[in-house]
């Protein structure tokens, strides 16, 4: 498993860095986000089906893609809110036509959740790229994902005290310490080489986003535990599914945008 993590993790990292730094138009990033949205929604739909909930993919897929890529093509916030409201309305309309009035609360609720979780939260990734530049986006992604590596490494080597035994029994406080150490080192490295914020802000950024990344991982673990699944899928060798790869980013991205806007813009 570790070998697959190293191989596929390296390949995904190189591809993402190339897209962020070389794609000036943003089309490749839009395409990547759209592909991840589709794959993630299919995985979420499989998890929901174990609870007899339908995600209403014909509505949630286009709605999530439109929301997640909206920073590139939608300028007015009022239109963004309208798009979100229109997506909710379409969930009800599609459900009435396709399934009638049985299971409306569960299915429309699940569909709306999927649109917010994978569409609304993800839109902050391109928003950071557009408003604060590629290096701040790379800082956010690398800090969060390297905190995952630190948590996994320290947890495997030193883990004894459970961090969240009910949600994720393998997580430990020692792993959380590793997440903080790795996140701070990566954040300070970006500060030194890219001059994107002061060094002490880099330390703060690393600590805060180590915890936010682990919170995102725990959020997805709650979904999997409720569905009684170990991984969202086996689409990414060594990682599980797409949701297992992006879960920490989804929760961290909105706070990354807020951090750069208010503290280190």
C-alpha cells in the first residue's frame, strides 16, 4: 500500500503542479476540477445507496461542476446564489418526474448535500488560484496534503493514543503531531522560497491547516462509517477513492481563501 501511495501520490503531485503553474487560461484546472467532481459524485452516490438514498446524479453532476468552476466564469455573487437556489429547485423537479413523492426528504437532501459538499466547497480552490495566485494555491494544497502524510507516518511509527476512535480508529494524537510538524515545515518552506507571507504567519498557517485537513478527513470518514465502507472506492491505488484524496482539501479550501483574504492577502 505504501508503495502505491508513493507512486501515485508523486504522479498526482507532479500533474497538479504542472497544471497550476503552466495553465495560464485556467482551462486545464477547470477540466481537472470537473473530472474530480464527476468521480467524487459517483463515489458519494455509491456510499449513499447503502442507506437507500439517491444522489440524483443528473442534477447534482452539472450543478456541482457549475458551482465549483464558477470563479472562472461567474462574476456576480448574486448569480452564484441564484445558481445554488436553482440547483435546489431542480432536485425537487427531477425527483418528482423520476421518482414521484416517495423518499423526497432523503433523496433531495442527499442531492443538495452532494452539491454543497463537492460543488460549493470545491469552488474555493480555483478562487484561491484566481485571486491570490498559483503559489498560494500550491501552498494550501501542499500544506494540507503533507499534513496527511505526516499524520500517516507518525501514526504508523508512534501511534498509541486514539484521536477519534469512534469515527476513525486508526487516527492518533501522535499522528496529529506528525501532521502539524509536516504542515509547518512545508508552509515555512513555501514562505522562504516564494515569499508569500511572513515566516510566523507560515507557522500559524501550518498549524491551523494541519487540523483543518484532518477535520476534512474525519468528515469523509463519518460518511464512510455511516455507509459501512472502508474506502469511498478503489479507483486510486494506495489511497482508496477520489473522495479519499480530496476530502481534506474540501474542508480546508474555504478557510484557505479566508486566510489569504484577511490575513496574508
